C-alpha cells in the first residue's frame, strides 16, 4: 500500500520535468487509439473521477481537446468530496458537498461548455464498497462503446478512492468494448520516475489555450486550492507544490489493458454464486438445455462459460469429449474438481478469456453458450460467435441459453445475445427456440440434424 500526505513535500515538479524531457513519449492522437475488432471512429469521451477536481487535475486538457474536436463529453464523478476537510470548524460535510458540486459544475463548463456532468453521491472515502454501482452507471452511459473512450484515474494512483474509480472505469471499458486511458493524480506527488509505467505512456500537449483553460478549471475548485478559512482544519488541500504537477504544458496518460474482475471476485466470495446446486430454477434450466439437444450423443463439445461445472458435468454424459471454458480461475478450479469427482475423465475445464483466447479446436459438433453472452460487449460477442463458427463441423449444433431480463452493470441482455446469434451469417440456421418468463433457449443447426419423428419401419 502506498501512503502519503498531501501537506508533506513530495516529488518536486522539477524532477518530473527532467524525467519527461528525457523520454520521447508518443503523442496522444484520439483517432489513432487502438480498439477492439469492430471499433469505430471516436465520437464520445466518458471521464470518470472519484472526487470533484480529479477530472480537472488529471484530464481537463484532454476534455477541452476532445470537446474542441467535436466529441460528445460526459463526466462522471463518483462522490461529492464531502470528506476533504474532516476537521473543518466552518464547514459540515453537507456544506462541503454542496460547495464542491457547484465547483465541479463550473470547472466542467470551462473546458467543455454544454456537456453532461453526472454526480453519483457515493460516500467519499469508501468508494471501494460501491464499485458495482459506479461501474453500472458508467456502463449505462457508455452502452455500445465501440465509438467511445473511457478515461479514469490510474489504478495505481495510491489513493483508495482513485484506485476504486480506476477499476470501475477499466471494468466498464472491458464490458462495453470502449477504449481506455488512465490518468495519474496523486502519483505525481508520491511517486518517482522508476515507478511510472512509461511503456504505456501517451503525452498530450496542451498549448497556451489548453493550459489557460485548465488553469481556469483548477481555480474553479476554490475549496481545494485555497483555505476554507484561517482556522485549523480549514487548510488548503492542493498547495502550489501539488498543483505544479498539473500546471505543466502536457498531460500524461497510461494506455493499459481494460480488465473486469467482477466474476472472479464473485466466485472467490461465494462457493456457489448462482445457486446451481440448490435452486430448482437452475436444475430445471439444465434439463431444458439437455432436452433441446437434437442428438443423443456428440463427438466433441465445447461449453462457453462453465462457472463451477454443473452443466458441464451433465453435458459430459452425452459427449465423447468435452472442453469447458471460463474466465474465472476460481470457477475453473471448482469445475475441474466436480468433473474429477464424477469420474468424467473425457471432460476438462480450462481458463480462457474469450473471445481472445478461444482454443484451437476443430471438429466440434456441439457448442453450448449458457449465461455468458451478456458478459461481453457487442463487438466481443460478435468475435466469439465467429470463433465458434471456425470450430464447428458440418453437422455442428450451437445452443444458447440466457436469462431474459436486464443484467444490471452489463450492456447486453439475453434477448440481444440471441438476436446476434440469429443474425450471424457464419452460424447454422435457427432450428428450435424455447422461451418462458425468465429463460430463453436458441438451437442453431441444419434441419437434417433434428431427430426423425417417424417410427422405424417393421418387417412384415
């Protein structure tokens, strides 16, 4: 854990100026940022901040640059910053919250007039307890992120709220197929050049107009850049030595991989997070999947999103070879144990982040995608379906099974996943469907793969 104090001298800006001068950092070009397959030209910017002023200190220049380039800008601030002066004799937390809300609105209006500001009012200092809510809000704003850049605090910034907000921004980018950049704030105060991930750094030159706009935005946060009063407890939060890092002629961003660890954390926290071994809904759903299979037996099958392996074990009873995949290391470990305990030596579970790590497997005559499609963005879902198609044999069958209702915190739902599968030109045609209030199944295969309902002819 990094520990630092805002009112104790940190790394001097002259040290950072020398470090930046020694490095020829690539210039940040918004339209040249790499995205996932199917990405589109950027037209939207979503900036995530833990507190009012983080967005200004770390990314005001970028916001102004994007706004001037015609991008739609949305700023999401997780808290109202009510804990900035916990010992103030003149301001209650509620007074600070109201004051800082007005300040951030003014600051955003300076660099991106007319653009959208969203403040969630989550508790300042305890953001890590509310990551799901912040992530869900950012996902809802981004939606289909193939034309969007998400910018959040660096996940290594050293402040717990900043790092929590950074994890939320990264998770939202991963779920929506958005591009991702991260901005340091307190790192410039406590860090050294040896601590910086220079290999991922991009530099945005601000120019005189950009610097002037950013300075005006910084000054809008008056409660942070000036004392609340002359009394103890009302001291300035952002002194000149701290602000010097954010008054330089450039902003630096880290271009790091978007990561979403929610499903892994879920399996770490709960042995059976979906209740697959206890709930009749889950048991019935497995029976529905098995009853929809058009053949009694399959040669080689792949299950996508196996979780703890309950459906994998059932499928293995009807397959000569089964590969079960999941992105959660913990879930895969439990699936392996379940398969081993059942003596299903012809079935194996492997960890894979899909679609990127789709295994090199050919000759599949069954692929089951159950309760996992909506954990992907639209672009990655299309890629997954294309990978599935490359592995299917001529007599291949694809079965999809998903919850029909909204999945909070993710951009897709079950019906949208099934629409994507229906519209894919790479997969077999629709052969059968089933839907009730809560669950929907889709079977894709050639008509010749459906069972013949006619009785066998009898001699005589």
